[in-house]
């Protein structure tokens, strides 16, 4: 399976999805003109990955900021991963936030309360 790499821009996050290691990373800003269109590739990749996942999948979310439409798309990503966990896979999310960014910490905590996945809130080292 091909890895998925999308370079970040001022409006879209960098995406690094490695099927062999199960390491997935979303970082940067997520304020694309069309969030659904941007995240479609990621969701399709996750659907294929779910057919033969790594023994452990670790997702690092290192977003500085995301808009409302991106938050719905992130929820879709987490739902795909939740389905992976329901099939017996080990899935863990590390949600990174900066020390003074309570909004980002609360967003991670909100996802943690909605989705049945192991979330770890991680203070980002500057």
C-alpha cells in the first residue's frame, strides 16, 4: 500500500500516513477552501489501510488551528479509526497543544469524549 504524503500550505495541513509503521500525522493549519474535498483523500486512504492495518496505529495531531468544517472532517477521520479499533486494532491518538492554547486542548478533550479511542493530551515542546 502506498503511503500518503501531502505537503502543508498556509491553509492545509501536512499529512504523513505511513501504512507499514502505522504512524499517521496531521500537522499545521486546517482552513482549506473545501475541507470535504481536502479530507476525501485521507478518508479513502484510511479505508484501504483498514483492510490490512499495522499492529498498532498511532495518530499524532499537531494542529495550530482548524476551522469548523475541518472539525467535522477530523471527526470523520476519528470515526474511521474508531471502526478500526472495533475490529481489534490497537489505535492511539496523541493530541498536541501549546501550553497557552486552551482552545486546542479543549478541542482534543471534546473529541476524546465523543470518540471511543485512546486519546493522550500532549504538551507541545516549543
